[in-house]
C-alpha cells in the first residue's frame, strides 16, 4: 500500500530493529517504547486493521499471534506481557496497517487508559 510506513518497513525501505521475520510476519522494536520491551508484530501483507480480518485472511492474524508468543518467549517475558491491537482512530490506531503491540519487561497493571 503506497504511503504505509509499515509496508515500507516490511519492504526494507525504512530501517527498523527487527527481532523476528519468517517471510510472512515481521516484528521490530517500537521507536517510542511504552515499556522496557515494546515490539510491533505485523503481517507483511497489508491489512488495514483487525476490523478487516475475515475468512480470507484470518490465518495471517493467527500467525501474528503465534509469532507474538514465540517472540515473548525469546524476549524472556515469562512473567507475562500485554498484546494490543488498536482499531480505528477512536481506538488509538495511528498506522493503518494491522499490528500488535507486544509490551512487557515490567508489571503493567490492570489499567489500559
């Protein structure tokens, strides 16, 4: 998708500190971390948000969740972590490419807002 920053990262046009890449799913460290561990997990295929997941692409969303669990283990987050996907402007989504925030490395508490 033209202009999508995550598509550009996936294409190698914008540098990122990659922590995972299986050819279908890419994960990289957030440039403005909200926790000691803050990794973005994205599909290489452009899907606007979780709102756009359907029968034709749900396997990709599932693969993102599988990758997030693998990454959390490799990052040593055995005490737990948070996985968030913001949907739409009111949900706090700023990059309109499906992504999951993997946050951990400290107790995160119960509140989200």
